């Protein structure tokens, strides 16, 4: 049998080459795809020479053309004016036509996720959807991120619900980004109310890749390899300058200098030592390798993938045992679909293994010890001994990283989802889904002894901890769906029920004085009773739900949707478990009206939509409606020996749901044959009965309280997105931008309180009715005292002597003194005006993707040795960014006069809590650049390769911010907005800049 080769070019209605068109021999799996210029080449078996070719492309009318023995077939595709009506998006419990969507929904396609050198899906989503706010405050490999939708709207947990392939509770931290087909973000009540009790914080729906019927089997490889360079932004001044500034601080405080001129000269002559953070870091490799096999026949399709990702840590050493610090992830995935008569089935199975090996002492300690010691000291001597010094007299972090042990987490996860849909009639379908996640999380910690010179020791307890936690989450759903179109009326009704069950248990055992070399028990080994337990508490909860949705469209231009869900949660006592969550939404497709015909060539689509509904939040601990008990290892002392006992957690039987009432108004528009698309939304959400501990219980009560429904918050804002596609004969470009803002306001606190203030080290946080839910609080500075006359004529803190160069505070109540009555709100720690910009360019075989992401407004308060020179009672250093300090010749400096610890000046400037600690954390970041070249198919096919693409990749290449000495994303706040979260000392893993290359091959 002799094959013939059919070639040709596929163009659009303007005669321009159309890339990505599927060309297939009808009724077979034999096919090809057009290249960037619209060209294709297809080998046709001789026995099929009289068959037909089908040409299909999203947005265009499919065509079928007989081969008739020809070897050249050119085709012009025509735009499908009705295509928008057929384009669908994933929503809760199914899909909807995009044009009929009336809620606030954003879809992120695989092309926005692929080709980014990230190990975490959330990292790939950052900046891709307006008001999907993702902050990576810790950059250590394997670290999780902070995610919220439309900002912070409750005083409790703001984490959105994640649903992967229809199953709740999916783990985006372990899912392989290359396995994702699309991500849908549900933001308002109209789109999210189908998930009821967990939807108040929004919903993230993830659909993974699968095969298609009659799809030619293809084998693909996608990989990247590169180097991470830890970008350290802080630089200590040279050792001799540090000594000079120390003398200056002493003299300014009326004390004698600590260094003579000869000693300072000696420090200058000997040069700097190695005691800084740079000498604890190295460049580290990062690699990702992914294989997939995809295909399908007439009745079934499949997708099989395997992935390996490895991100090395930029820290030196390995703790003295095994491989270096870092994070590895292994993924195996199967997606199988079948059609058996009227039954469609889909089975997904995913296995993930992760290993995260970190140091035994914690990043905070490593950076603190590296930062607080002047540069005249070294980590090691010429013989390799680890040194200590008068400032760091106990530990040497260089030795700890190399030989001090490690903390290793080994996690295994199995995710499964089974979906069966039976078509009872053409209009009535019954769907059943079952799936869940099994996790086995192991922790192994080992601290080994490291001796230092001239004194000091780390890890002499030689502690070993072994722990394990197992959990299972199962989700079962059954629902009916009936859809019918009668003349101008199109409606669909969905009714169903679901059940979710979660349970978790674990244990840990800690031993001390283990064998130094092996970490195994030996003579003298002890079991630590405080940190050992045969049960780390047993967690379990369940949720039973009924849900329904009705959609109606009249003449494909007037749209209506109603959703209702009833949830009953085991987290609440009987009588409070059940709650009802309804929503309604409506849309008007204005371009379907006759009066818009005259502008159809300009305005392709114009839709108004609005929604209102009530969503819920049950993100509180289990069993709070019951009084529970726990083991208390050291409840009291008996004969100087700790004795165990039982602790009590108080209950609240009245605990019930948080409820968020949400209004959303939006507009979608497209212009110039959909080349320009735009979307805008405004939202207003009020969350009541917020779950929080009560603040009106006096401290003398002596015990922690459970959560109560005590607070109320309003959250409102807007979001906009704009995309422009420009396709020429040889050049294709697209520009996409999104920007969003959100603001919140505290409307109610517990016990009728109007405000709550809590100390955060050297400044304060405040919650005040009528203002954002958490803000920085303290004195507002007013420059510096410049001379004695200025001191005499300015208000001051009573009993606090000041000198020229000290901070001056504003007397806000004009009473002539500075006291607590002059404190005011100083800043908002939560990001506003978040944005993302993507530019894509294709020129023949070359392509470029450039992605920029950032935050337009955010304040942050920092403390510690990177902010305060010679940090109080701890540090002994000055950094280059601190040298802009007050002197008579530099009166408009950023920082006040250098003063000794404990002096009146130091107390006035650094111990009073003012906006001296405030920094502008807005930033713009060149997040990702990908430059690629795809070898023409006419060349690659000679080697049996359908697609061969090579690329250069860059990540975090450039950051523009006024905050120059740390990563501006760093924050002390996570999704649970706790006032006890601690202040930000900027002791964080530095931002890694990635340079690498990628390879994509499809056979």
C-alpha cells in the first residue's frame, strides 16, 4: 500500500494563514495541525485516497472536502457567527455556554500556565485573573502561598474553596501545572452559590487535561532546566565603616567611642570577613520533566502523564546527611473516558509524591544570625573550624547548614475521581460522581551536634522526631439535569445531592541524646514526653447538601439563573447545622437586539449582567460546639518533676455559619470581530456572623474561648480586564491586561466594642469600626528635631529627652504633648490595585511571551536588624540602606540620628511605634519571559516529530519597587487574619531569579 501526501494552506476570511487548524481524514484518527503560517502536510493511505478531509477550528465553521486523489488542497475558513453561543466554560457541577454566563467568572487557559518554571500551580496563576490575589511571602522551595479572591472579607479564614475535576478539596500545591487544561475562578454569589457553605471566599475550579474521541495518539515531552540565583538585596557596610558608625552612635549618646582610629584603620586594612548571608547561599538547579501520551478512538479516549520536578535550595549544605536541601515532586496521572451506548464515563487517578528537605534551625534564625554580625568576622577559620564571636556567641549557621541536621517531609497523595453520565433521554441526564483524596504525610526531624570555636555548641540534645499523619476526604454527588429549547425559550434545570466526609489522625515520637552518627537510640537516649504523642488529635467533619439550579434564556438575549443550596455541617451543634444559600442572576445580551444591527461590525458583543445571593463560610475548627479535652504533658510540677494532666477546650453550642450577602454588577464587551474584548465588574459583599474568639472576656478568666459569631465586615471593589488580538500575514500579537481593587470595612466587633488594639513588638495593630479590618497604628512622624530651638518649641513625649536628629511626632490633638491620644492609623497591610499584563508575539516559527505582575498600593511595617541600626539588644550592624541617617549636614534623611541602645534617643526613635517603620511595598515585577522557536513541520516530520520547540526562560527577572532591601511581597499576614501573627522582621528566603531553557517535543 502506497501513501500519498496531501499538502495545503488554510487561511481565514482575510486570506491570512490560520495556525492550529485540525485537519483529519474523516472517520479515522489520522490527522495533522496547521503551523504558524497555516500550512499542513498529511500522509494519506492509498485506500483512503477517496475519503474526505475535515477542517475544524474554534470560532470557524468546520468544512469537509473530498480528497479525490488530489495532493494539494487549500481551504479558506469562515468565521462562525454563532460560535460564541456554543463556546462553553466550566462552572459548578457542569458547563455553561459562555454567552449565557451571568455571574462573575474568569477562565485561565493552559497557555497561561504552561512554560512557566514553577512547581506550584498557584505560582503560575499569580496575576492571571483580576482580584485573584496570590502572595508568595515565603520563597523557600516547597513553601505554600497565600491565596484569596477579591481580597480579605472576613476576620477569620479567607481561603477559597478548591475543586479539581468536580471533587472538592483538591491540592493545587501538589498538582502538576502541566496537567491543567483550564482554571475557572468563581467570584460572586451568582456563580459560586451552587457550593453554598464554603463559597463565601470564592471558588477555584480546575479541569485537568484529557483525550478526545477520534484523536491521533501523540507522545509529548515538555521539560526545562535552569539555575536559580538568590537575589540578596541587603548589603552590610564594610567592617571599618560599621565601627565608625558604632562610635558615632556612642558619641551621640554621650559615651566614649568603642574603637580607636588605629583599630578602625586595622579593620580597613584587613578587609571584610565572610559573615553575611551571601556566604550561606549558592546558585541552585531547578528542573521539570513531563511526559504524556494522549489519544482516542470512536468510543474511548485517554491521557496518561508522568512528571518530575526538582527545585534545589539556595542554602549551602545538607544538614550532614543525604542529598542537599530542596523540594522534589513526582506525578503519575491517568484520565480515561468511555462511551458505552447512552453512558459516558470518566475515570481520573493521580498519584503524587513530594519530598521537602529543609534545615533544622529555621530560616528566621539563619537570616537573623547572618544579618546581625559585623563583616569583620568569618564563618570558618583556615582549618575549617566553625567560629563564634562576641555577637553570635552560641551558633554558627554555616556549620548548622552543613552538619546540624535537617527537617524532611515525605508526603504521598492519591487523588481519584469517577464520573458517570447516563442520558435517559436526549434532554434528561443523570450524573453520579465519586472521588476524594488520600494523604499520608510523614515528618522526620534530626538535630545533630556541631561544636564551635572558641565556644558554643548546636544540637547537643541530638534530638530526633518521627511523625506521621493520615487523612482521607471523600466526595459523592448525584444530580439530574434537564435541558430543552422550545422556540425562543431555552431552559435547563439541575437538582442534586452531595456528601463530603473528612477524617485525619496521626502520631509523633521525639527522642533526645540519640547516636551522633546514626540518629538511633543508644545508651542514655530519652523519650521526650512533651513532644511525643500517640495521637495528634483526631479531626473529622462531614457535610450533607441538597442543591439546585435553573437557567432560562429567551431569544438568546434575556438570561436568568437561580441557584439554591442547603448544607448541614457537623461542625455545628444540632439546630445550627443546616443553612440555606440562595442566589439569583440575570443578563441582557444587548447586541442581540435589532437596534444594535447598525453597529454589529464595531460592537461584536455587549452583555450586562447582575447577581445577588448569600454564601457561607464554615472554616472553623472541628468539635467547637463540644467541650473537648487534650493531653497536657506538663500540667503541673510534683517534686520538681513535670507531671502530665488534661487540658480543656471550652465549647459554644450556639456556633453557626458565617453568611456573606454579595451583589455583583458586570459588563462584557467585544469589538471589531472579537479582536478586542473587555470585562468590568463591581461587587459589594457584607459578611455577618463572622466566626472569631470574643474580645470582651477579661484576661482574669484564664482560658481561651471558642469561636463565636461576633463580627461583621463589608468588602467592595472592582475588576477589569482587556485583551486585544492582532493577527497579520506573518505576525500575530496579543495584549492582555487585568487590574482590580478591593477595600474592606469593619462594621461590627464583639461585645459592642468600637476598636481593638494589640501590640506587635515595637508598634501596634488596630481594628476599628468603620475602617479597614486590620491596620498599622502608632505615632505619625513629622521629620526630625533640627536644633535646640526646634526642640524647645515642639511637643514631645513626656519624660523622654531628645536631641537634634531625633524623630519628631505630630501632635494630632494639638494639646502640646505627645501621648497615646496622638496615635493614629498609619497604613493598610493588604494589597490594592493588583494587576497583570501579558504580551504574546509570533513571527513565523518564533514566539515570545512576556508576563508582568504587581501590586499598585500596599504598606508594610518592618522591624529588626534590617531596619534599626544596631538592633536593640540583639544586632551589631549597619546596612547600606541605613546610612541615609540624620547628621547636621543631612537634615532631610530617611532615618534618625545614630544612637546607642538604651539611650533616650533610641527610646524616642525606635521604641515608641511610629511610621518610621513604614515602607511602600507596591511593586512591578517582570515575572516571566519565554522566547521560543518551533522547527517547521516540513523539517521535523522527516524525523517523525510533529512538533519540536526550544525556548529560553526567565523568571523574576526584574522588580521595580521603592522597597529596595527585601522582596516587597513579604508579609506577616496569611489568609487567616490573626492579630497574633507577629510582626515582619524581613528574615525571609530571598527571591530566586531563574534562568533556563525549555524543550517541547510531540511525536
